[in-house]
C-alpha cells in the first residue's frame, strides 16, 4: 500500500532520525525540508532572503511547495514517501491530505517531540557546530510562537525522543498500523 507519512515537529527533536528509521522498514523515499531548503538556497534567491521575516516565510513556503511536488511525483511512481519537516502550518499538513486524496493513498502524521529541554539543548548545540546547520535552541523557541499544534485527530502517533523507550518497537507498531489500516485511526 502506497502512502505519504509526515514526520513533524520543532527543530532538534529527532525528526530526521525517526524518518530514516521508518523509511528503512519499507524502502520509503525521504524528502527532507532541510535538504530541500539547502538546494533552494543555492538557487536564485535574493541575497537578502534571510534578512527579514518576509524572506524567511518565502523560503519556507517555496521549500514546502517543492516537497509537495516531489512527493506527488514519487507517489504516482508507486513510491512511499516519508516527509521530514516541521510541518508547523496547518495548511501544509492539509496539503499532504489533499495529495493523498488526489492520488488515492493514505496520509499519516507522526509528531516528534523532546520533552526534556536539557537533552534538546544539548542536541541543538552539537548540531549547531555542524556545517550548514541552521537549527538552534533559539530557532526551536521561536518556532513555539508560530507552530500550529497538531491535533490528536491528525496524527497516528506521538514519539517523545527524550524517553528511554524502545524506538524500534514503537516504529514497528506504527508501521504495522500503516500496513494494516483501521477505519478508526486518525488519517485521511
């Protein structure tokens, strides 16, 4: 069964790690907004694109538009898509559902959180030292001001990466729900 699955959450919570693990279970294609944004930044953006909120909004919207187009193309080719991004806007999550309706596939959203601020700060500090990394504690805090909450009826699961849980078992449970959908579960 072909599907699109969004791994959503604020900066540094562990979305990419979860997305890679899920994609590895059934050869899903990962579309990462981090990678797409890096690609977009090397395109024809104005030099002052990041100097104001309008520029930042433009870059984010353009990145998601590219993601949606690529996802739909992959789905038409029969590929499963794992979309790795914040998906902080309700409209972006709605567009995933619209794609699933147009392509007659299921759409799932997993929210990733990190409930331990110390762990989150440490992760972001470590990542900040990496080349081309834009995530930081300040970015995560800023996201809280505009992140539109993901409703319980929107998502198939919430994963808290701060908990000492067996992520493989959690992900296997999520995969089993995707492979064997139930009409009472929250998705398209």
